[in-house]
């Protein structure tokens, strides 16, 4: 027998063992956390007071992590700002920051806590992961000293970053991500010089990670999915709900469907700031989600997900978002349009005056087509078809193309586009499409009470967003939300002070 032949059974056995370790599914968890906020103070907190506040939040997170692990979760995501909150200046957040090393250092803070200086938060998070044999995803603050040899070094001699960390089942730091797209008001943090496309491999797929406002931009969010081919995105967020198109569960579910990837979204919970809405979202729709604007309670969600959704038999096909809309003529009709504002974006609207019908509304390069039938046409409710093709934002300007079937808050057409949370009208059917100039379109359906519609709509390969069997609940909006990243204006704030 040749030596190579003798080795063959061992090689086959090793490959078989690796395949057994690579699971087809995994159990994911997210925890929506009601963050304990520090008291406003004139001076920055002492390091001991800062750590005490962070430990109070980590006490709650540890309870959720233990419960998730006991229920079989392989990974848990906790929210952005979940350990210290968001009421900070650059100076006042400093006591809460730690130096977070690059994961290439191969470090388990739980067993070697002082290797890189004081790191009590990283030590505790690492021990939570290690003691419960679960991947733990958290959001904390990183500090990096700099000096005059760096022309971009801030005046106070340090960079401060909004940072996601991931610890594996041994407690090892396996990922560190510095948030690239800071939300307005996050002046306590610096922009990283370059976007970081952070990924790591697990027995249950390839993961990527980014934070909150990042989801609205090309880098790093789209890069992770389209170029790095991650299976699942980890998404700590502190998301303020904005109707009609940007509530957390609505947009995050739509993003997962549009990008055809798993998205594990963990939001903070603070109803006075309209922060609620977490979920385990898949290419097919939400596996589990939570929205609660009535209480101040945290909430743990778990669901079993496909580890490699691209290999799943239910993986949705690629969509040509403009195929149907560009193949038909504009629907004839009254088509007397009017303008209305969704926040500061001026939409072109047309009122749906009948129980059923076909409508076309255009703005710029975008024409939106709607075919619909209401269960009943109420006199006290008005719906419109709206189109928007232009730049959104007052400081950071980025290009949207939106087609939306939308309920107005009242019968006064001047209110159309303003937020509304409840409705009475159900639809027997709707079919919405648009002549989008992008392949990045996110399909949203939102029911009365800010509820999703899992399994009740589909996106056809030709770009039509269609109800399957009518709406089981009254409809707030059915929307195709397109992003033309290449038309975004240069970022005015990503500078080094």
C-alpha cells in the first residue's frame, strides 16, 4: 500500500468531521435593551462611576445572554450604545472608553485581562461568551492615542470610535468594527479614515458587522454582502423610528430581503426617543421581530436561521427591479397629482379615489405603477400613490428613489406623507412597481399598529411587490425603497479635526 493511500481514510474522516461541524442552521438571538442611562453631570464621570454604570447595563445583558444560551442560541447581538447610552460629549464619554486591540493579537480578555491595559468591560463580555459558550456581540467605545506626527490627530491627542466587538465561544476577540457612518450628533466619536469591511468565519456561516446608520450607505454595508459574500450581518443599532418608511423593523426587514442576507438587528429600547424594534430577518422575511412602544421593558428574541442562505432551496432569485415597470405603458387615469412632504422630501402624490384601479405617478426618472383593490373604500381614509426621486438629507445628502402606496393621516390631502400609525382599510390585492435606476431596492409592507406582514407579500423576479392573498390587517404602507448610492453627494462631515 502506498503511503498516500494509507492517509486517504484519515483525510476523508477529517473532511467528514469538518462537514459535520458546519451546520445548515443555527439559533440566533438579539436582545432589545432598555439602557440604564448615566445621570447628566457638569463634569465627566469618574472612571469608577463610569464602570459602575456600565456594569449595571452588563448585569442586564448577562441575564439575557445566559437565557439565550440556555435556549440553545449560538450567537447573541446586543444594541448600539447598550452599555452606556448616548448622552455624551467628546470629553464626557472618555471615562467609558477602553483600548480595543485588533483581533489579530489572538486575545481572550477573560483569561488575560490586563494584556493591553485596563479592560474591565472587554474582560466581562469575554467571560460572558466563554462561560456560556456563545458568541457575544456588543457595542462599546474604543480609544486610540495619537500625536503631532499624525496630521489628523484630534486636538485632545486621541481618536474615539463607536465600536462593535465580537467574542467567540472561548471568549476570544474575533472582530472589531469602527462605525463609519456616524449619525448626526455623534460628536463624541471620530470617523475612521477608511471604511472597515469586517468579517469572521464560524461553523454556521460567514458573518459581517456594521452599526445603525451604516445600513443606509454603500460602505461597508453593501460591500460586505455583494463583495465579501457574508451569510449573516450583525447589526447593533440605536434606531429612532421614523414613519412612514424608516421604522426599524420595517426598513431592516426590507434590507435583508433586498440584499438577500440574514440580518440580526438589536435595537435599544427607549420609547421617549421612539427607539424600539428588533428582529431576526432573513431573505424570505422576518423569522422573529419585536416592536413595543407601550412599555419600557427589554426583550429577548430567538429564531433558527439558515446558516448559508444562498445554498437554501428557498433562497429568493435575483430581481430585475425595473423589468416590469419599464415594459408597460403608463396607466391612464385621472392622474391629477399634487405635491406633499415626507419629512423634508417633496413627493409627487396621486389620490386613490376608487375602490380599485390602476395608477401611475412619476417624478424625475422614476415612474411608479400601482394596480390595487381595496376590501372597501372608506370615506374617512385616504390613500395615495407617491413617487420620489432625489437627494434626501439636509447635511448628509444621499439619493433615494421611492414608490409608495401610503395612507394619509386624515382626509386633508395636505397631511399626506406625515406619520400615521393606525389604519382601517384592508386591501384585496396590490401590485407595485417602479422604473428604478438601481439594483438596490428594499421592499416594505407595514400594517396598522406598526406591524410587519411576514409571508403575506412577495417580490416577483420582474420587480413587482405583490400581495399574496390580500392583507390580513389594515395597511399603512407598501413601499419600494431604492438607493442610488452612486448619486450620493460627498460626505461633508467625514473630516479629521
